[in-house]
């Protein structure tokens, strides 16, 4: 799932991360049975 990785650019802490990407990350944590850390690593984002 590395293809889904979003970069933060340099325009701010969450620049380049769309609301859809965030929603999908949350959905994965809620429905996959995997840990936040595992999902975050797969997506190339921080745990928070």
C-alpha cells in the first residue's frame, strides 16, 4: 500500500494529505484489525 503514501511537502504539517486520505486511514484502523502503528507504517505516515 506504499502507493497511497502522501508527502507533507513543506507547506505545513498536513499539507498534501487530503481529507479522503485521512478518512481511509481511519477506516483501515477501524476495520482491518491491525494496529495504528502497522497502518501508519504501511501508509508512510505518523501514528497520530
